[in-house]
C-alpha cells in the first residue's frame, strides 16, 4: 500500500510542494530562484503532458528529447546567476549551447526520437553536478554564509547534487542494467525517483526559507 501511495506521489504530486511554495513566495525570489521556479512550472506541465500521452496509448519517449535540453537550459541560467563572480556567465552559457547542440545531434544521428536519450541525460547530469560542486567551492571561498541551515541555496544545491550525481550513474548505466536484468533496472529507476523527490523537497525548503531572509544578488 505504501509503495502504491509513493508511486502515485511520484507520478502526479512530486512537483506540487515547490510549485505551491513558489507561487506564494515568488515576489521574494531573486532572478536566480525565479528561473528555478520557471523550471518547476515547466516540469509540472511536462509531467502532466507525459501522463496524458501515455493514457492515450502513445509513447512518451520523444518528449524526453525536448525536456532534457530545456531542463539543462533552465538550470544553466539558474547557476549562471549564483556562480557569477566565481565562474563566468559566458562559460556557463557556452556549455549550455554546446550541450543543446549535442542533444540535437544525438537525436538526429545517435539515439532516435523514439529511443531513450540516455547519453544526453547522463552528460547533462554530470555537468550539473559540476555546477553544484563549483557553487560549494564558491561558498567556501567567500565565507559569507554564517548559518548554512538557513540559506535557501544551500538546501537547493545539496538536493541538486545528490539528485544529479546519483542520476548520472543511473542514466549512464541504464541500457546496460536493462539488458542484464529488468528487476535491477526497476531498482535503479526507483533510486533515481527517490533522489528526484528529495530534490523537490529540498527545493521546497529553500523556497520557504526565503520568507526569513532578504535575498540579494551574489557575486558582483
């Protein structure tokens, strides 16, 4: 019963907590958090559209070829804001442009529109994990955060690091695991789903913490 409730939550309600928190507290967000909230809105729409496509009897795999590069773009703009002054925005945007280009090439020449784009997802997760680590390096270099437990971005970035780093191994090994064992494939995807849920919850905590502090632009 509990597994059924959890599965239902992952399918339909995972994005609801950060979505509601973002709607209520949007006026307190800086530009970086606003782009993260835009991603939550985008993810919610894509999640609902994916379920509708499946219920109509169609394959939703082609949607991933749109979701993955746009997701990377949202997070690139988000991290470009928070890493400004430590890592050039031009570098972040250049990486985003290269990734999106690779995603298009992958769809056309490597993994077709009806094949799961595991290579793109794995590389995207790896790059976003690097951004998470660079943010923590920036925090340790600046030494301006006195209480990390009350810093919205610390919560968000911690959840992001666990999710993207864990998902990297799931995505890069997904086809190999599936060929070896369907049961192990299901276990791997459940782990990825749990990490995603933790990320959305940490995002919710980060959004809520903006009530207690005035967010200012990092870097310059």
